[in-house]
């Protein structure tokens, strides 16, 4: 996903681990993007966002 398309407090799918998990985008710092998962903040690089963050698909 293009990091410029991230929206504050929106939920996304992080696919960089053993299983995809739901994360919430918080804010951008210099060369990093802050996310929240299970009440813990963590940062991802621009490259990690491009390859490991996807929009959640709504089940209709």
C-alpha cells in the first residue's frame, strides 16, 4: 500500500508476520509510520508499509 494513502485511526491488515493481524494507523514520524495493535504502538518503515499493509476488505 502507498504510505500516502494511510488514514489516521483507520484499521488495516498487517501481513508481515506468521498470520495477518488487524492494526490501526496512528501517525507518521520521520521515515516511520506508527501503528497500534493490542494496546501497543509499533513503527514500520516505508518499505514495510508498501509490502505488508493492506486495506481491510468488508464482508458484504
